[in-house]
C-alpha cells in the first residue's frame, strides 16, 4: 500500500502478488482493487472471483458492486446473496441497498433489521433515515438512541451519514454529544479542570 501511495504501482502489485501466492486471499482482493483502479475491470473480476472461490466474502461484495455498476443488477444481487448466506452481515446491508434502489422499502427495511440484529450499527441509521423520510420521527429517534445505547454513536460521525442527517432532528449529537448514561440521561461533558484537579492543586510541585 505504501508503494501504491507513492505512485509505484508496479512494485505494489508485485508485492500483493507475492502475498497472494502464499495463499492470502485478502491479498487477492487488494490486487483486484489495484487492477480496478487502473481501469482493468476484467482483470479485477478474475482476481475477485479467485478470492471468492477461496471463501472471501469481501471479494463477493466487491464483485457484486462491479456488476451493479455495469448494470447487471441480477448478477450483483446473486453475489451479495451468496455473501449473506455465508454469514457476512455487511452483505445484508448491500442487499438492502439494492432493494431500496428499486423502490422496495419494505424488503429493504427487513434486510436492514436482519443486519442490525447481526450487529451492524450502520443498519440502525439506515432504518432511522428511512423512518425519518417516511415521517416517523419518533421511531427514527428511538433507533438512533438504540445505536447510542449500544456504544456505537460514533458511527454517526462518518461523513456519509453526517451529510444525510446533519441539521435534522434525527441527529442526536446536538442534544447528547457525549452519549447517554445507563439510565438514559445525556452524559455530562468531562471537564479537564476537574479531571486534573489533583494535579492543579500541587501534585506537579513534587
């Protein structure tokens, strides 16, 4: 990755190939990504398929994305379903997004809920945004509170989400930016002057 960032793509690919030759399927995915960024879609697909054949579900999802970009929605759905069947929760999110794109909100919501039940924090935000769009603000806020209670409110800070919910009532960070206490009340900010009170009162003198 350092070689690629430095612009030495040939050396980067050679190193990724060495790792792939040792049986590291994630290296195949890395190599496929390099081929994809270089515009070699056919080469990328071959490498993603090799990694998928070795059981790498990330490769299946990357391949599904490429197929969807190429307009082959059915193939993309099949590949994402394979990843989901293999136990990849993120594949459920991908499938839900595909359902949303074709207007199947109910099907999308079901898949997002399955992903949320499987531990996907972003799925709760997807559901909350869908609820907000449908006018069900109370349910949307309940989902975001559920996210905060799980300790994953930091997920909201991802730029992709901030751009969708910033400024809306749904964004709870305005009201409880430090999260929630176990009893559901907003957590008070940690004060540095209090946290270091002992030091300020002379501990540093010694």
